[in-house]
């Protein structure tokens, strides 16, 4: 962890449940904190460390350090400084002395006051109950339930501090194949799990090129992708499917930034967003045991 002052104070049950705000397909919830107003919090497994909106930090008169430049998913020019939020309450879970980077979040594509990243999430077990519209935050000493019928527990790896899965493969259609008519087209490196993304599968430009996502190579759509501070042009295309552990997920959307830059513009990056994760009823990320549990819808 980047800062060992942050303390998580769980209720006696060891678990809190929070209503999930899932529009626009990212994980948000409401929390209480300094200032007396509800705070909109993004639960983002693709962020390290946590972050607070710079304007909010100034309104709360938080102590700020010197400014530097960092990166988000789309940009290498994110201006930030360090700070500490005295407290934050997520239901009955209290965070004390939360280490954060203060970043201008006003240009984010959705309302967000705080982003909880690895320095918090690595100290708990996160369950996203897409079917019930709930977030569950559990004490790391509590073992999460085993997967039910049709579910699976996959070994979780880490790309830097981001949870990830290995062995995923893009699939393409092949009339010679037996049902479901899909065959492996491209073996992917570690695929990061990104609950802050509303996309499906984002590939860095080098992997996208191997997958045929490039101008002049078939049906494509131009669009804009966004990090916290700026947008970048992206290409979108379709793939016949994705193999993820024992699961075969048909008909997925691919996107790739058109220019290098930001975390997802780095070589060899593959990133799963909520447009794939929400095909499951529940997804549990157990950081301490390095296990990802996927429950079928």
C-alpha cells in the first residue's frame, strides 16, 4: 500500500451492503464525509491509489502538497497533488485518514467526488451483485461464499496493483466448428478487471492490430473514450466472443485508443469493463486470497 495510515473500521458483522448506482455502467455509491453533503463515490479497481476531486478538497480545506503529473486510462498529463481525507463512511464502514490524490474530476463523464482504488480495495473483499443492484464490502478475514452451480473461482493475478485474469482468448466465428461455432483467434495477456470502465474489452493499439481492429480492416466505428480528465479518439469493432476461464461469452464489443497515451495505450494492455462483467450475476474480488469468483446470471 502507498500509505499505511488509512484504517478501515468494519461493523461487528464484518460486511456492509450499499445500493449500487449503475448508470452509466460504472460502480458508484453514496457516502458520508466532511462537509455535511452526500458524496458520490466511484469504486474503481483500475485506480491506484484513491482520489478526491481537487475542487472538493479545496472546499474542505484539506492540506495539499506540491503538484505533479500522472496518468489515468487515457492521458499521461493528469495534474495531481497528495492529501488525506480525515474520514469517510460507507454505510457502517468507516475509513479514517484516507490517503488520496487530489485531481480535477469535474470533467469526468459522470458525477464523482471520490474514487476508491487499490489502497482501500486491497484491504477488503468486494462483491458486485449486478443482479440485486448491491455492493458488498467485506472484512478480509471473512471467506466469501463458494461459487454456486455454474459459477467458478478463478485465480486472480495482478498487473501492477490492478486485479487481473490470465488465459483469456478472443474468439472468432468458424462455420466448421461445432456449437457454439467459435474458435480461438487471439490469446490475450493478463486481462485487468476495471470496475471504473463502462466498456467491454479495451485493447491497447498493438493487441487491437493483432485482433484486426484497425482502419481499413473491416467494419469500425469511431468514437471518443474518456479518462477522468480528457477524451481520446477510439475505434470500436465487434468480436464473436471471449473465452474467460470456463465461460464462453459471445458477441462482445472491442475498443482501442487510436493513439498511444494513458494506461490503456501502453503495449500489451487488455482491460475488462462492466459491459462484460455485468453478464454475470455476481463478481467477487478477494484481494487477500487472490481469487475472483464469477457467478452466472
